[in-house]
């Protein structure tokens, strides 16, 4: 009995990789073996960086809160401690948004936190 090959599945598997490598430079988008390595590495970076993105946003929010807090005569650490003591539970994303888009409201939050 002759050996059978599932050419439909093989072609589909290869085309899938080459489609994912579309836009890569040179052989990385045309040669299957090279494209396969490039795509695998790209997927690893994507997986890692989906988690990294969350860290980067938190760092950005903290920078913005600190800058706005210093304009109001305090620091990030002191502000967060005062908010905790005052029982104000605003997350960093919301605080950073206030600091950027509504400085008056942020100033009021700082005053309320420091009064307690």
C-alpha cells in the first residue's frame, strides 16, 4: 500500500504561517522555515508584551499622578498614603485621568485627602 500524505493539511499549515509573516522583511516573509522561526519569535514577544503593557501603563499613571501631586505641594507617596488614610479608593488610572483632564478636581481630591 502506498504511503499517503495529507497535502491539503500540510499546505494549509504552511500558508497559515506565511500569512502570519506577511509584512516581514525579505526571506522572513517568503521562505517557510525562516518565516516559521520569525513568527514563533513574534508570538513570544506578543505574549510577553501583553503583560509588559500593564506595567508600562501603571508606570505612566504614577508619573502623571506624581507630577500633578507636586504641583499641589505633595509627593506621590504622601498622596497615596493620605488617600488610603482618608478612605478614598480611587485607582491610579482614574487619578491619572483626573490629573490630566480635570486638574481642579484633582486638587480638590488632594485637599480632601490631606484634611483627614
